[in-house]
C-alpha cells in the first residue's frame, strides 16, 4: 500500500492507495479547495469530494498532498509554493489521484487568501479542464523531472 497521511483534526491515519493506470475524466464544473498556510485542507467542496472519493471528514484537517499522484515531481510543487508564499497567483498542470488510486488531470490555479491587513492566511485552489496537448507535454516533462529525482 501507499504512503500514510495523518489528519490533524481526527488523528486518523489515511493510507493512500497504490496508483492504478486508469483515468477518471474531470468534466469541468467548480472544484474548489482551501488550505491553511501549511497546506492543510480547511474546505473542500462537493465536486472535489465526489471526484477524489474522499469524505469531508477525511479531507478537512489532512494535508492537500492526500490526492498527490506519485508521478508528480517534487520540483513542480517547489515552484508552486515559492510563488504562492510570495503572495502571487499560480497555475499549473497537475496529475492527481483519487482515493481508489485512479488518476485525473487538471489545470490547478491557486491564489493566496488574505486577511484585512493583507497577510496570507491560507490559499484557495480551483481546477479547470486542461488542454490535452499541453497536458501531455506537461506529463512528459514531469516524467523527465521525476527520473532526475532518483
């Protein structure tokens, strides 16, 4: 089995599944999550829960990496974190994983959530249907980046 994730609210360990090479198509619609500044999920809308297969109780309090596919290179998220921690909007192609181990492909956009003083208090993320050619180019690049990690 895959890696374990700990939910900081419930204390439960959630074991991520091994990946299955089967795509779950993302049909669009609004798929939104919010996290605190450490990437812990504070909100996940119904569309996100339905596509990922995780319950609200499993998601709220878990690291957003709960749905990270092992094909995604660490470097892809390093740049994302640098961008959003500096208060900037980020957008990128992402291969994510459902609670069953199947994958889905999305363009993710993330923007900082600010308090009245302009301090970053968390992040809001949404997803769009990716252009297939651009997604394929990103996946090929990720494969190369992943090979360089080893």
